[in-house]
């Protein structure tokens, strides 16, 4: 296991300060606020700590309410909405400086046999034939070295590989609003931490890294690494269909059906390398073009 992955696992290991109340710390992100995937993952950890182990998470729905302060702890309060025979529902509110910054509803289900079908996995090259995210970042001379270091550090716990050029690598002309990324943790998980909830939590963490890329591609924008857009996640939803491991290759197949009114929508499917549909993800975010300065 890499040091970066161990640091991420430590970040996601919340401190319980009271019954159904947990505290998490933060770290700096690419932008001067808490990374949305971190808050979502920590909130899911808090919810999972109040649910029996035999009920894995099957869905989450979240709203990002305020920017998080990376210099302050985050307190997560879990509301035990329902414990049914098959399903368990939790509501989690993340608070900083006395105000809610994030709200998540999560549902858990006991295992059941039932109908089974899925959308086939799209074609994609073998991930080991693709350059790593860091190799791509360091190969672009037009990027600010400070930004490159921030991106490389923020993604160091994850082996993330774009199938095609990322938005910040090739921009200026619109492309098809479709992006594919392979990812897995930067190291294997084992021992006491190797539990199903952790794999779901790690996939939740990574899911916020690239989902709005397809919005940028549709308009020839390079994104946050280039500075030709500003934005943030608004809401995020995930459905966990089949078991998977976050330390094995997962294909994140992403597209954007719409952008309007300063918002962009991304939707995606995540497949295991052997073709099983593991997760469906939908996210809307603020995506704004910076205003040109007016005449003096």
C-alpha cells in the first residue's frame, strides 16, 4: 500500500465523538475548499458506522450546500431515518462553523436474489497501456507547474488513467461530450480495512474527480487546471448495483447530456474490468465561464 493511499484511508477514518456524531478532518484540494468527494465519502463512512455490516450501501443522494473550509474539522450527524426488514435509511448532515455544508441520504439493503440484466460495457483500451494521470500532467508544458503539483498530490492515492486527452490537455475546440477514465487505488487493500463499505466509500471519493469533464469537452474548455471555467459540484447521486473492489481496475464511462443556465450535467457508468456494471453516477455542477473584465 502506498503512503498516499494510507493517508487517504486515515482521512476517511472518522472519530466518533458521541452516539451518531462523528468528526473528520480535511486537507487542501486543487481549489481553496474541501474536495467534494472527500465530504461525500466521509458522510458515507458516518452512515455506514450506524448500519449492520450485512447491509451494504446501494444508493446515495447528496447536495453540496456551502464550500468546505479545509482548515477546520467537519462534524457529521447521522439521523437514523428507518431500519426495515430489508432496507436501512440514513440522513447525514455535515457542519462547519455552525452551518451545514453538505447533506446526504444513503440507503442500505440486505442481499437478495432477483432479476438481473445490465447495459453492456463499452469498448475501452487496456488500462496498463495508458499513461498515468501524473505522466499526462507533467507532459503538458502549458500548465502552471504549481497547478500540476496540486493535481498530482490530490490524486496520488489513485491510479487514474484517461483513455483520451483530458480537458486540460487539449482544449480550444469542442469535442464529443464523452470521457473514459480507468481508476483503482494506488495499492492493494487488505487486513482489517478490507471491508465492502470501504470499497464503496473509495469509489464515492473518486467519482467526484472527473465527472464534469464531459461538460468541458462539449465546449472546448480546459477546466479548473487551466482557469477558463469556474464551478463546483451541486448535487451527486450514486447507485451501487454489484460488488466490486476499488483496488482493481474500474472503467468510468462519462458523458454530458446537457449544460444550461450556468449548470452542467454529467452522467456515468462504472464497470469492473470483466464487464460487470457496478455503479451508476449522476452529478450536476455549476460551470461558469469567467466574465471578461469591463473597461476601466
